[in-house]
């Protein structure tokens, strides 16, 4: 098949969150299965064109993209995805919208760009116009999150009879339902739709606003989430569905909502080949992990006793990630005899909390309030445990990284954390990590206490670490499921409706 994968970010070109890692790795994995992949991204100013050998597409010049009552000129650039033979990267350039220093956030103000809707509406429609101009003859368009969702609407509403675009199937992936792409209905004419389209109960209406994410769900042939458990949660629960559970339940009942677990790119996240960590190691020889812990303790200014269990976190500092729970019992965690190292940025209240916590527990708590990819690898390799107490977690990647690095995950049983971490039972020795069910600080603390107790049983802990390192969450199995989904979407588009 000829497949377009479109997203607002993808590693290594534009990286903000886990979406970038997933999109880059999936593109490589789909191509490796023998399909032709075109990866669409905005040509942000932050992309280093010389490092990635970005060049203009010689076959097409400037392309006029209709958007509302005006047209905007975009230019198309291309490069190759490193390590992704057969993946053509197509960068959509527009100086006004994408020639800015930030991706989502204006670095001068620390706020999101006010014209975000128009920026990504242009990108969404440009995907179709570039496909036409380059005669890509696509079988499937795979859209990711709210930034690209309008491409499904434009395709079905404005290009249904356009032979040059054809009738590609549309798959829409929800990586996090919490990011809805909300905007005021008065902006609809600016992106090519009448204000009247937003009426109660319509695809364009969500609690009096317009949600591009909802539009992606409504207009796609198939919708998928990034774990099976998260698909169940958002289609059956108001807590997780955020008002879209009814729409998602309709998709589910029609056989058009599926969960496909994200994979791990083991070319990047594997301690046996990782160039970023102090010492390499594998399940056959784990001695290097002790060296990584020593280096991490020194780098973080923590006490150097290897017998003290070290709990790592690499995360956005946000309510979703469970930092309200940690704040409630952080002193108790230290009292258990554990140390804590945290890397991340986010809400100011959690910056302040972690700064204060580190000051009150010198040598036991380290807070790195920054983005640091190398240090993220160090924390995965050097920690004994990895804490993910998420309120909700569509998939999660760090728990899978942790398993491969022999860093035992401690998670709340939600979303993809359910699908990847099996709670440890000391009576049988079975399990790969530690999990708690209720979103409750005391439940989390009790689970950390169980993990600390297990850590002090050296032989059993070694078995637990080894079992985790043997788990395989590579992209091969997940990519095969995407290929099946692409085929179903292609067939659904050809008959005019999904089954």
C-alpha cells in the first residue's frame, strides 16, 4: 500500500512529547513490512535542514492551498527518515505559520500560539493538495491527534469527487483524548466551514465549542487508540471519555474503534546498544547497570549507597501524571528508605513542589526541571524502579523502556499501563512490576512499599529484573496490526462506508 502518515511532530525532526517517538518509529516499522510510506510534517523553523539534508521537492513548485475565503502558498521539502529506508518525509512549509521559533508554544510568552487552529487547518488541507500535486495515489491516510484531524473532514466534504486525490481510507489515532483541539465556532469560516455547522448534536459541536479531535473521530473510516485498555476506557466511561464516550461507543459497536499498543524503538531504547548511557548492559550481563546507577547518583548529587533503592521519573509535570499523589506522600516515600530522581517540566506548582522537596531532602531527592534526552536515558538505566502513577495513560512508553533497562515499573493500573505491566506476586514470583488500582496517594505509597520490600530480597529482585528485560514490546507486532487496519480502512473507503 501507499500510506501517508501525518502528524504535528515526529522524531528526530520535531520532538515535544511521546507522539514524536511513536510516529517516527511506526513509519519505519510500516516501511519495513514492505509498504511505501510518506511522512507529512510541518516544516518548522526548529527543524535543522542541513542536519537532515532537507531539499525542495523538484517536481512541484509553490502550491496554492484554499483555506476559508483565501488561499495560502505552501512549499514542499523532502528528506529521508534516518533508519527508515523507504520512508519519504514531506515537510509542508509556510513561513507565516511554521517559520517560528516554537512548535506549539511561543518561547517569548510561554503560551500556545493564538492561531493554532488556522496553522493546523492549513497543514491538514495541504496534505491533500500536496498529495494531488505529487500524484501520490494514496491508499490510506493515517492522521494523528487533533492537529491533523481536519484532513479527514476536508477529504470527505471537499475532495470526495476529486479523482486526483482519490478515495484513500482514513485512520485516525487518538494518542491522548485530553487534547481536544477546542476552538470557538466563530472561527469556522476562517478554515473553510460555515459558522452554522456547529449546531447541537452535530459532528462540529462539542459542549458549545468545536473540537477538531471529535471531527477526526466522526469523519475517519477507523479510529484507534494506542492501547486496548484505553480504547475500552474512553468508550465506556464518562471519566475517561470526557463527553465523547457516546461517539466512541458508536464507533466501537460498529467495529470501527480498535486499540493497538504502541511499540518501542529498540534501536534507540536498548541498554545493550545505547550510546547515551555510562555503561552498556543486557539481560545476559547486567553488571553495567550498577555503573549506570553510580553515575546517575553522582550526576544528581544523591548519596552513593547502591543499597538504597532509587526511584526514577521522567515525565511532564502535570496533574495527569499523578504528581498530586506524589506531593501528598513524598516525604513518606523518603521515609521508606528510598531516593527519588525526577526529570521534567510542566506546571509551575509541581516545579515549586519538587524544588522544595529536593531542598528538604538533600542527597535523597533530585529534581531536574528541564528537557534532557541524555539524562532521560541515564534515569532509565540507573534507577532501580520507575514511577508512573498516572490518572490516565493512553499507552505510556516509559514503562516499556524501563522493562528493557531492568528498571522495575511502579504504575497505576490504567490504560496502556494495564496492557504492559503485570503486578508482582511474591508468593508465586510472577509479574513484571507493581501496580495499584485506585487513584489514591495511600494506595500508591503502599505499592511503593511493596516494591522497596522486594528490592531488599536480592535473588527475587534479580529474577524480576531479568523477566522485565526479556519482555518484547517492539514495533513488529503492532505495525502488523496497523497494516491490517489500513487494509480495512482502504476497503471501507472504496465501498463508501465503514463496515
